[in-house]
C-alpha cells in the first residue's frame, strides 16, 4: 500500500512529465511552419482590390464589371458544402489582372510546370481573374459542378492560340481547364458603326487644318474608286473636285508612316485631319518630304520634318478626326452642326476605347483564380549566367522575386531571386528587369542595358546585371504609372 508521501511524489512526477510533454509539443509546432500562400503581392500593403457584388443565388443573375466582363450565374449554381443550392443572398468578390502591372502587384505566379511532361514554361496572358464569395451572413459557398458559372472575360487581345487554366490554391500550379472560346464584342462593333456617322465642322475652312497628303485624301473621298482617282492624276493640270475643296482642308504633302492617337484610339497619321496648333507655316522645302509623328499627350503630337541635309521643321499638331468621318457628311453639315457632332463623337470614342475587342469564355466550377494563357516563346532567346548587383545600401538585402517584363510581347515572367543563377533574355527593346527592394523601392535594369547584353543559344556567358533604384511605390496607381511610361 502506497504511503501519502509516495502518492504526492508520483503525482509530482506525472505533472512534471505532462509539462515536459506540452513543452515538447509546442516546440514541435514551432518547427512546422504554416504553408506559404501561393499568391504573394510584390509590394507590402499594396494589392489589386476586389469589387463586391450581391446576388440572389436562387434565381438567374448576371454581373457586369466595370471592364465589361459578364459573370453569368444560373439559379442553383451556388451551393453549400453539402452541394445543396443556397437560397440566401451571396456576396461575390471579383478582380481582374489584364496587364503586367496588375499581375506584378498581385504576385500571381506566371509559370507552368508539369514534371511528367517535362515542362517548365512561362505564360503570356490574354486575361486573368479571381472570383470568390460567401453568403451575406458569412458562410462558405461553393460552385456546382453540374451547373457552373460562366465568365465572359473582356479582353483586348483578340489573337487565338490560348488555353484556360485554374490556379491550384494548395500547390500554386496551373491546371488545364479547357480550350479558348472567343466571342466578338458586338456592342463595340455597333458603336464603331455609329461613330462613323458623325464628325467635326466649321473650323475646317481655317488654314490651320490639314491632311498629310492629297493622294490619301482622294483615295478616301472617292472610296478607292480607281477610275476616278486616276482621272485626277492623268490630267495635265491636276485639279481637285470642287465639292472636295468646299471642306476647306489643305494638304501638307508629307510622307508619314507613323501611327497616331485620336481620342485614345490608334490610327495611321495619314488617315487623320490635323490642326496645326502653333500656326507655323510649312516651309516650301517640306513638300513631299518624310515626316515623323511623336505622341505627347491626349490628341497632341509633335510633327517633325527632316531632310538628308540640315533642314528641319517641327510644330505641335492635334488630331481632329478621321478623314473618312469628315467625308461622311456634306460640307454644309459641318458648318451647322460642329458643337453637337464633336461632343457626341468624343463621348462615343471614349466609350469605345474602354470596351474590350472580344470576350473569352471560361467555365467556373470552383471559386479561385483563372487564366487564359499560352506559353511564351521567342525565337532569338538566349540564356546567360547572371551575377546580380543591387543598388548601394542593399548589399545584405535579399529580394523575393525578379520580374522580366516585355511590353512588346505583353509578358511578365517571375523568378525566385534566391534560386536565380541563370536567366533567359532576347533582343527586345521594350524589355526590362524589375525587383522590389526595402520599403517598396522599385529597382530596374533598363531596356538599353539589357539590349547591350549579347548571347547565343549554344553557350551561357557570365554577365553582371546591375539594378538601379527607380521609384518608391506607395499605391497601385504608382506602379500603373511606371508601366505606362515604359
């Protein structure tokens, strides 16, 4: 029979053992780190925001985002964890990633790996989005496999050859989810037809309004009727039709092959009516000379005329309208309807600029991140061994990622900095390398430095790559502004 002292001793040992076991368990828990999120924003405190929409899950509903994307939710598509249709209101959170700036900010991985197929490729995207949701009371919701949500993703990339993928939230790997389905944006096509029925007026009779060349103006005026066009050129003394002269437009007789901007839309400069803002008279020597257009802001451009000699001429000019829109109405119309026509044109073209060219249809049978992608390949690509040098003061700092950005190819490739010993480059005058330093400082290897690096497919040369501090990123608008100026 145990004595009282023995019982107390055994109890003390038991308590001590329990305490040691708890402490060991706590230490063991500390050794197991929480899994790292597969989506890690590049800048601290900055991310692509969600827009929230309230829907009634029991009835058919369609959400239209600010970009024009349509999220089509059939009745019964939203379920609870047991697969039963949800009847109470739900809040869906949606965001898009349509350009390198938003992709970089979000931290979404842009690589595809498949060990079985021996694939390790980078993506170039025609559009990405994330969709998630809860009931209005905060309960988890799911998407029915039998009755999925359809997303018609607004995209300005109308090229074919893309596939749809879903981002596995546990592994961070993209999973193939189907081939592309492209639908033309009929609203944009219809609006473009309406715009063609409008345009400017009155001030066309002024000497500050001009077109680049008579030949282009005649082609458009005669609607490419070559018999009428040739009859003008075959005359001994060429004379423009009287009706055309009533529009009051003169020709500067310049050869210009640049594109220009008109109300945010690109168009060949020779197809536009221009205003000579500075009012400078074109010297006689400029006729039938080459000219170059440089975009400044809005509809304002710099026109530069040059010769092989020392003669140069430049003046600020403003794009007014397309020549074909001018000829859509009689000269008398422009004289009487200038203000009304121009206001309508500007409103419609601003709306059209914001519209996507096509919709890319994706089937959503679970909440998460979806991508319409294809593999990024460049014929002239070469691999180098990279020795990265960070700006002074960052010698001990280790960036998380390095981003290769090509605005030409609309591509962003993400590399893990700590594993990065080799990097793929090509002769791309728009490509830069980026990384994020302390305090959200964006560092850059500019395009001119990358263009100076040469290499070939058969050998890997050791190259030093020097990052330079560029700009401190405080908001998402800051990074958008940086990319806009690339």
